[in-house]
């Protein structure tokens, strides 16, 4: 098998897996209890909190564990709304986000619209970038939240979140700034991002940790409503017994990413460039996301998103799977959807182009031999599809 779908999920790193094992067996104490067995679980949670905080330059007390990126995104938007409404009973308020966000943001925004919130969906340029000026132009007196993703999960474009946040804060200090950093956390340098944003979402299984664990960063001093109510776990902001084993694995994965980030970025960038050079030999290939001169460095190191004219992406994926190659046609959360990707449509791809989309997301664990083999197989598949020889 050649695994090229790391944006969907990553293979758990061996040290992260090993860090989980004691808390699945002998170290079964509830981190909220007071005896020694429980204190060891509590210590593991605290160490993971420190490791997660280090990746964005935050304090451990600003990190709150969740069940994953989707919960964190939901909490960010709904928590901001509830906080706003406590002070503003006459208005449902206004949110600014982008047309290329993950569905965890878009569907939550739609839910808030059903409650009366006004939402502005900013359209990116043809490479997927949203400019700070666009955000400033959209701000209204009742705006209470701006949510712009750090990097796009489909096309890999890295947004100017710091510049957007600083511009918003320069105009209105009462507007909360959230970023969905699920695809960027542990993949690129974010060590100063906590100094710019108020809220940040991330997920364990995107950087070699287990599934079912995530974080929401809430900057110290930000008044923010809880999402899960019950006990006093997570400083009373997210009730529920902690998933200690998952959190321990997440913390270990964060530590590995922190220590090896430069090497990982270098390896993935080299593989990405090698792969893209080979795919570019196929006629009718359109690269999606940041690609022009000066912008190519502003995309995730392991991300390649292309539209290939004259093929159906879903057919290509089935044929790739038969050859042992794992890839996707966009977000894993949208697999099976008949409509073309909302991200590709937002950057101007026609429906027939978008339906020929393929996304390959690489890992530092991939090899040059795997990349070369995948490129060869894709070339053969495109030829078969274009000549009616798909044999599905």
C-alpha cells in the first residue's frame, strides 16, 4: 500500500501509541480523583497540555481538550455566539468566515444563521487566499467573530491569519478571532500564532496522534461560554471525564512534531515537488491552491491538489485503490458527495474541472520510490480513463 491521504488522517506514530498503552491498562485512574493512581493520569494530561501549547506558543492553561477538530470548531463558533448574546439581547450578531472553510465551520455557521446570526462568507482569490482588507471591509458594528482557517484542507493554501488577526484587532478589539488550524497544527511553524488569535482548533489524528482527541486554544482573558456542561473538568469549560489515553498519545505526537518539525517540512516539501513535477507531465493538469511564483511556499508542505481534464476523480480513486494507492478527491468528510467541492468552486473551477480533482497529501514517512510509483500509476490511469478503458 502507498498511503497518500494524510490530510484525512495520519498513521499513529509508534511513540504516541506506546504513550497510550499504560492508560488503557494499569494506569486507569480518573484524572479528577485525588489518590495516587488518579494523580498519574492527571499528570499525563498536564504534560500533554504543555506539549500542545508549545506548538503555538501558548500557556498550558489556555489549552482545552476536546473530542477533535469538529467539536473544537463547533465550540468556537457557538461559544462566541453565546458569549455575545449574554451582553447583546437585542441583536443576534454577525460572523465573518470564508467560503472555503471545512464543513465543521460552514455547517455550524449555517446553524447559527438559523438562530438569526448574520454570516458573511468571504470569497478567496483563484489560489485560495483571503486578504485582510476583505475582512476589514466586511466588519459591521454587530460583528463578534472572525473565523479564517490557517491552511485549507483541500488545496493546501496557507492563509495570512496573523495579518488578518492584527488588522481586525487594530480596528476592533472586541471582535474574537478564531482559526481552524486542524491541517496546519504540527505541520508548519505556528509557534507565535497564539499571540495573534483568540481561539484555535486542532486535532490529534492529523499529526500522528490517535483519533478522537483535539484541542481548543482559548487565549487567557477571553470571556467564553462552555460547550459541554456537567462536571468541572478542563477548568469547568468542557465537562466530561478526560480521554486520558488519547490525550497522552496526542501529547506525545505534539512533542515529536515540535522536535522534528523542520526535518518533516523539508522531507515533505521535497517529496511534494518531486511528485508535482511528474504529474505536470500529464496533459490537462491544473494545480489548485497556492501555486504562482512567490506563492508556492504558502501551501502545506505535503499537499498536492490537481484537477485533471477528461477524467472523473471518483473513477480514478477506485482504480488507484485497486493498485494499492490511497488518495482522495477532496475532503475526507465529503467523500461520497455528488456535488463538486465547494472549495474548488469558490476558487473558480468549473464543475467539469472540479469533478476531475484528486488530492494527494504526503507524509515524511513516504519515500521517493513510492512517489515515483504513484506518479506512474496515475499516468496510466488517466490514459485509460481518457480512452474509455477504465474497466470498473
